[in-house]
C-alpha cells in the first residue's frame, strides 16, 4: 500500500473513531517525515490545532529517544493549553521495513468525567486524589511554540540557568537538548547556542560528545 492510500485509510479511521466517541474526542495523524509541519489530518477539535501544525514536544522526544523502535504508548494524562485535562494515547504506523511513517494521537477531554467524580465525592465524603496538574505535552500551532516548549522543559528538568554552567555542565545540557529532539527543528542550534552564551560551533563540538541517540 502506497503512503497516500495509507493516509486515506487512516483518515477514514480517525473520522470513524471521533464519530463513535463524540465531541470530546480528537484523533491527530502526524507525518513523521516532516516534524515541523507534521499534522496532516485531524478529526475532532480538542486541542484547537489545524493541518500544518508541528509535532508535539512529547512526540519528538519519544521518537528521538527510540527512533524506529519507538513503542506505542498506552493512555497517559496531559492538558490542553487552556487547562482542560485529557486522556491521550500514541500509536505508530510503520512501513514493511519497520520505518516509522505516521503517528496516530488520540486525545479525549475528560473534564466532564472529573467533574462528575468531584460531585460524587462531595456526596460520599471520599477523595480519589489528583495529580499535580502538570502537562507533559504541548499542542502547538507553530513550530516555534513546540521549540520553545522543548527549551522550557529541558531547562526546567536540568535545574540550572545556562549562564551559570561550567564546561561539563554545558555539555550535559546540550546532550539533554539533543535527547529531547530540540535540534530536529531549523534554527534551534543558533537559538540554543545564544541561550547558553556559546557559539554554534562550540555547540556542535559539545553535541559530538553526547552519547549517540537513535534517530
């Protein structure tokens, strides 16, 4: 089956899933050969994205870590940009040689269910607890938004401001950016090098010192 025919079939499947689950459901199809504008079809409208939007920071990090061996992910929790809680899942479509072609992302708005749970808890005086409300995925409309989301996430996890780092720490930070898939986007080498106060040539030299990541 050629790629265009496969996409047509996936689009039909996405439409069928959304029709089945209703207005709280969204299915996004990403072409992994063009991460900066990977969204080639979206059924439903939960994350307010349109065709041409980039891959999410979470998706980029996942395929940067595992390459063509990236496993499908069972349902996980995330949030929209306006704070609505989602139940999401991620599945991959490969060609006959095992190379990743498409990512199928399902998002389901669970706000009404959580509201119902809260109402029931009020009546029975019980609490199921809650998570910290932190989103692990950014549903961006532009590649710049995804790039900035990756930068923010890496810096937050690293825990130190780039200008305060010694050489070994700067190398480690560059490796963190590489593992998160930051350098898959155009202009990110220049952006990260400026952020760290080093030249892009120094960044390239640091990048060569990183453990090889599957691409």
